[in-house]
C-alpha cells in the first residue's frame, strides 16, 4: 500500500524506498494460572519512506498494528484470524482524541517528515514540544519516529 501511494504523496522517479519497523512488547503479565488467561501482545509501528538523492524524505506512510494472542489457563492458545492495522481500521479505530482520527494524525506526522534528512528527523522532539508538529499530529510519535529513522538508515 505504501508503494502504491508513494507517487501520490510526493515520491519521484529515482527516489529510494525503505521500510522501518519498531516493535514494543505490550505484555505486562505473562504468568498464567489455573483460573487466569494471559494476553500477550506487541505494538508494531511501521514507516515506509522514499528519499531523494540528498537523503530527504519525499513521501512517507506510517501505520501501526497491535497483534495479540491469548494463552488460556487450560494451555490452549487463541489468536485472531487477521489483524487489521490502524490505517486499515480507519474511522473504526476510534482514537480518543476529539479532533482527529488516528490515520489523520499519521498523515500529519508523515507530511511533517517531508523534506527532512535523517538528522532532522532524529532531532524532532517526541515530547510534544514542537508546535508545528502538534498542529498536525498529537499522538505519541516516539515509535513512529524510531521506525522512520530505521527506514532512513537502511538506505544511507
């Protein structure tokens, strides 16, 4: 999906494309008992970027998935048939933010990356103190930023 969107988002012939992934363990308690199931999950942040010859972002697509499985007290394992990403869920994801849905925050973050080098992306404060970014995106960007940096490092 990211590649098919890249040209629309600003990529040009000759740009390099790369994908970065940041995975964070979302499981807090992994001790199953006879009467308690355990939910094991992970947060996966993915950012695909295209970079021009100068290493500046020409387009970006950011997404997240939260796959999980349940280890049941009887020893069985239950997993979903399919995990939809936050972009795939669209309005159904239901961001708690009043002003925008998750995908709109993602688009804002990706738009903010355009024209930036890896060093400039690394310098973006993830604490919400960048007023220009906050006007576009108010979700936590820490893991998306790490994934973007991973993607940019892969092609430099």
